[in-house]
């Protein structure tokens, strides 16, 4: 999604655009928020993934001295599920 950064910057030139990387390496430049075994709909995997993402978000907001009202999340595939959650 980083290829969208220049287009997003046109509409929000003061924005910092970051791309949290999912924590599970799945191969050549592929990452996942959950392992294949965890994608069975069990809430435990989603809870662990959200805890990781929330930590990244908290860190990035604190680093920039921003509140959650200044945050916009987007994602693709699992990332969109994480953003919606």
C-alpha cells in the first residue's frame, strides 16, 4: 500500500504515513497478522494480532505526540480487517 503514499500526501500533506508490518513472516516479502493455522476464526489469534497492532499504534502516536483522533488506518486483505477492528 505504500505506493498510495504520494496520492495520500496530496490530500494530507502534513500527515506521517507509516505502514506497520504484520509480525509473522510468510516468505518472500510476505507477512501475515495470523498464521494459516490461526485463521480458523478463533478469537485468540485476532486478539493477539490486535494487541501487537495496538502496541505499534500507541508507539507511533506517542512518538509524534498525537492522540488517536489524529489517526487514520487503511489496509488491504488482513490489514483491512485489522484496520476495521
